[in-house]
C-alpha cells in the first residue's frame, strides 16, 4: 500500500471505536444518495460558461481537438456535480480568412465535378491556392453542396466569379462542415453543447463595433503606428509590418506585453477585436465565471483577453483558461500515419472507431492537461491491467462479479446500513471505507481546481486497494465466507464500492460494465 496514501487515510485499527462507528454510518448515508453520491452544492449560485473545442469549421475534427473536447466536457460535468449552473459553448470561427480559403477550396472542387456537363467548350476551372485545403474531404463537401441544386443553379454557381458568391458560399460551406462532419463526430464522442455561437453573429449584429466604441468611450482606443512585431506576437492577426496608423487598444495598461490592433490595414476587424466582443457578450449574458479550454499554442492569447475584460470594467479573475497540450498518436510505439481523406491529420472519428470512446476519454484525462504524452492505439485495445481504461472498468466489473456470485449462491444482498457494515474489522476494509468516504471531497476538489485527472487518480488508487484486499484475503471466498455477519458486511462494502466506482466513471463519461474478461488470466 502507498504509505503516503495510508497516512492520509488511516486504517481502521488506529481509530477509536466512536470514529469507526461514524465512518460506517457516513458510508451508509452516502450509499443512500445513490446516483447523487459524490455531488454537492459547493458551487451553488455560480453561473459558469465553459467554452471548449471551438475548432475552425474547416474540416473534420482531428485528434488534436479530442483532448480539449474531453477536458472541457469533464470540467463541465465536475462543475455541475459541485452545484454550479453550467452552460457549454462552442465558438464557431466562421468570419476569418481560413473560412475564405475553405470556401475557395470547395468552389474549385465543385467546378471540377461539373465542368464536363457545361453546354459550352472552353471553361477552365479555377485552381487551388497554396493556402487552400487539400484533403479529399473537400470533395465530399463540394458534392453535398451540389446535390440539392438544379442543373441551372450548378452552372450558375461554378461560372459565377468567386468574389460575387463568397458570402453565400462561406455560409453554405460552414453549415455543411458543422452539420455533416463536426457535430456528428462530437455526438459520436458524446460531447454536447448548449450553444454553437458563430463569430459572424458578432459582426453582423454590430457587437464588435459596440465593444470597440465602449473601449473608445473609456479612452482606451487610439489610432497610431505600431512598432514592428517581435517574432510571432501578432501573427494571429495576420498584420504584416506597416507604417500605416491602425486602430489600437492600449492593453498594456492592463498587463499585456504589447498594445493590440483592433482593425487591419484593409479595415477588417482583427481576430482580437472579435475576441473582445465575444467575451464582452459572455459577460453581458450574466455569467459569473468564463472558463475557456484552449490548445497550449494559444497561451499567448490569455493575457490579452484578460486585459480586454479588465478594460471593459469587469474583474479579470472571472476569466480562466485551461491549456491543453497536443497528443502524439502511436500504435505499438510507431507514429500513426496521417488519414488519407483528411490529407494531413488523423480524424477524431478514426481514433474513436479504433480505440473506442471510453479508452479515448481515459487516455486524454489520466494526466494533467499541460503534459504531453503518446496515445498508443494498440495499448487502448488490450484487455489487460496495463491498459488504463481496462483497469478502471475491470475494478467495477470485479465488484459486480462478487455480487453476482453471491446471488448465484442464494445469498441475499444486504442493505447498506451502518448496522450491516459493523462486521467490517480488517484494516484493509476500513481503509476502503475511508477511501469511499473521500470521494465527494475528491469531486469537489477536482471541480474547484479544474483538474479532471484527479478523478482518474482516485479511481486507480481505490481500485488498487480493492484488488490488494481481495488478493490478500483469497479473493471472492473471503467475501462470501461461512460467517454470515462478515459476509453481510463485506457484501455491503462491495455494494458501496461498486456504486462509487460507477458514479466516478459516469462523471468522466466512461461506461461501467458489469462483466469483463482479462486476456492475461
């Protein structure tokens, strides 16, 4: 047994009789809560918006999005379990230059599909630009775009100058990618959102302009020439060095390292301007906390957004960011080749279809979000303890197996009451009792710190203690002994353990099977 853990959770023999009675009574009370066991009202009154995934709507979800999706989903689950009112949001970046490239890519592929049907000779399809999207999935999008159109509409679409139909094409293509690729893949992963918020809404409604005018009214916006950017500090705004004066927000007054432009030389709003308006919109909707789950490559954005929130008159502490590192996808230690249809990445759907939803969730959650690691697809499918998802699920299945064997022997499963638990006397049994009692505190702690990996760590430790107990005391035979008092107490303990493990697995979106077989047995 881990001595540090044992020190934190003293075994029963070191506790006075009164404390032991209290532990058993508390466990019975916890079990009575059933599916509510582990939940609390600790964060009641908080209204929290969790924004996660928010991948550009330019193609299928890839494995790089998966970790952020799982992290955001479980953070939302934890906050809700701790009593907060939680709303989940996906920010659809449908107003940037990347969407223009997507639209042009589909435009070119659509032309290639119908060029042979045109009633005249000499039509030459457009060509893909270097920054356009090359994956074969673009052909699928183009085909779906053309399907509902009449022959005349198809000809009009592909012979019209790109710039003339750009606005319509962008909306249509983003709709297709979201509805045909991104949303189905999220559903396959059981990732749900209360709202898909489109960036274009901010521009069309004038919210970006309103946000800038609000800052202007505070004297925080001016027009001036910015010094040349250092490195990549302004690469996200796609603003080349220019001697032209730009509309700038003085974010340095609120802790940012440089002031940020709000408008590009071509008079289009920068990405930062959209971020300012979006977070202002969130705050005006009455949320008390804004939690964003971003890729680690967006670390440089944190302080500038925090500065914007402070400039708008809000406490910057309401804004919290969980950064998520990328994942290396391997199979038996060998890097996985890129997906054929995606062109340059492995899709989320490919990973889930091979490894399964449960394994994907556990692998992405068992470490801190800021740690890098290799996701081994071969390991994720092993029915052995070295596979972390198998280890967690097998702990639940093993508890279920003991209860099933008891029923098969005609032993009636007991009520989990303090009286029935009185037969527990072994130090390892009281250690398990106290580990189960720690579960609600673990959930609350994980919610407060926004650290989903704490749930995995708790499951591993508790299941490890359960396996050690069964191994030392001859497994099932020790639970189902000839002593009715001890059998009743130990079955009650197993019932409480199974409930706790099931609740914890459900909290992270992982199934809790009743039966499993190990290939190493």
